[in-house]
C-alpha cells in the first residue's frame, strides 16, 4: 500500500511534467541527473553531521516519507535525523539512478548507514525511491519510501 502511494505520486508528477511539455534535451536532463545524485550524496553527509539546515532547505514543504513504521511529514523526518538516539558514523549511496522528466524526477538507490545505537554497532542497507520536483528553489525532495534490505539480499 505504501509503495503504491509513492508510485501514484511519482506517476502523477511525471504525467503532469509530460503534459506541460517540459521535456528536456539529453544534455539538460544529464545535468539534472547529476544534480539529483549530488543532492542524494549530500543527504548522506547531512545524516552524519545531523545537519537540520540541509534537510529544511532540501525537503519540499509538503514532503512525505514512508517505511515499514508508517508515514511521516517533513518535521518528523528532520527531528528523527537530527535528534535520534543513534549516532551515524558513515553513510553512503550505491547503485543510484536518476530518472528525470521535465520538472519531476525519481532517484532510486541503496543507502548504507553505519553507526552506534542502544544495542551497539549497526549497519543498515536501505533500498529507496526518492521523488523530486523542481521549482524556483531548484530540486527539492517531495516524497521518499524505503525499506531495510534483508541480510540475504546484501
């Protein structure tokens, strides 16, 4: 159900971008793709640094996130990233792909997070899909969905 909601959001964004005739040339789309992947990598740095300003700047005001625990808004996600009890010492992306269409885009990838929590050291791998929209402030993340990959899939 959660995945279906993100698919509907991303599909709607891509459809509206297509309908408005905002398709870009290969070079412009490539530039957008590079910028989106850069934003994803900056997210990993912000995660380690607990950089609330980065999250406030780069998450759309209507941002929504879902995972196996439920659905969360922008403020809830920022609070969890900067005030959580876990200490993230390393975060990196793998296998990222940007799918750009006009003023909408989706990025898929795997986020690796290492650190220390209440129960000791941890390493998590999350497969994610992030939806972006481009506006006056540039690309901003609009919706995200992820799940922790089973150890057998690592």
